[in-house]
């Protein structure tokens, strides 16, 4: 991390460390798990050796529709946004250079956290980012949603909602099709209760990484992608931000937070309204 005029630059930072002596924020490189959250055991993986090359034989590729979701170009790029990406994991026979481990390699771009006149902190890259490249994972403390105090104004909660409405490229809504489960069964979307509250979330209020500084935009250049690797429990998927477009250096990085207007209530029971300052051509004028 380098400090330049109050800005911070991140590129595979050590974990953990404190940003500033009085900021009260701890930088994390990987997800921390709350004591009352139990992660699933590692599931069986593919028996490939070296790098996975044949999607007809790779067990992980079969979970992705008998194809690999990434191409090798430019360090690994996602071919298209998917409902869930199944990556190779710790039980797989392939090595760390396997293309199907692309999002697990950490940040490869130099990301700068900088101040803006109206939006507070924001993030941009010093490097060119190719479309489909993983930018960063949303890191914080993995918690049960019921344990999060929503009345404290914590706006750094990311619900892990792979079975609910997700925001796709250019902010368009997309819905999950049937999602594969470890036993070969599927969950149809109609059974996923889209109006229910996700069971788990990531709290990046006091501990997290650079992703928690990325602002909302109604015309974003990043999109949210759920990724599974060590297990296949979609309630506990990793949340990774990918480039939706080719992003030139120093362009602010943004994604659609996916708020529904008039959906956020204050402690007094009244609807909260927050103005959007993204400046996009299709700006909805309100964040929520």
C-alpha cells in the first residue's frame, strides 16, 4: 500500500493491516468467518493433472455446462456473466495455474482509493483492465444476516443472494435458471423464494478490502459474479467483481448496488432516500 496525497494504492496487500491510525478500519486479504458460521466441508473435485484442458472429462467444467468459464487471454478472462461460476478447488488435482482458478489468484491490478467531491471514497485502477477480468473479491466478515444490526446505518453489507435477483451487465436484472447442487439435483428458480432475506452476508464495515470503497453507478463498468470453488453451497458463494467493459487507466470503477427504490427503511420506520451522484446517462437519480 502506498499513500499519495491521502490516497491509497492496493495490489495484493498483506493481511491484515490498518489504514491510518485512527480510521478504525482493518484491511483484510481474505474473508473472515464469524464464530457462529460453519463453512461446508470441501467437496470432491476434478481428477485432472497439471491444468484442466478437456471440458468433457473435467468434473468442474461439467458443472459449468461442460465448458470452462474462462479463457487464458490476459491472465484469465470470464467469457460471459453466469448465474454461478464453478471453479476448481482444494480437492482438485490441477495446479494453481489452471485457468479454472482465475478468480483465486488475488488482485493483479493496482487499485487506488481516492477522494471525490460528492461521493466520498472511490476506486480506480492505474492499469488497463480487460473486459471479463476479475478485479477483486468483496471481502469482509462472513456473518448470518440475522446477526447484522441494520439500524446502525451500516451500508457495507453485501447479501449473498445467488438464488435471488442479481444485477447483470449494464445493470440489467437477470434471474437464476436451475442451479446444480452437489447431489446432482437442481433448485428451480420458482422455489428459491426471491422475496426472502438471504441467510448469509458479508460485513465490510470495519474489516474488508478495497471492494468496499467501490461506488454504485446506474451505468457500471463492473458486474457481480457468484463463484464457488471449495464447496457447492450457493448460500456461501464468493462474491467477485469482474470488468464488464475494457476499462482504461484512472477511470472510476463502479457496480450496480441493486437497490430497489423505496426499499430501505430508517430506524423511525420511514423510507430512506439517498441521492445518486453517478452522473451516468441513465442515472435513476436515487441510490435507494
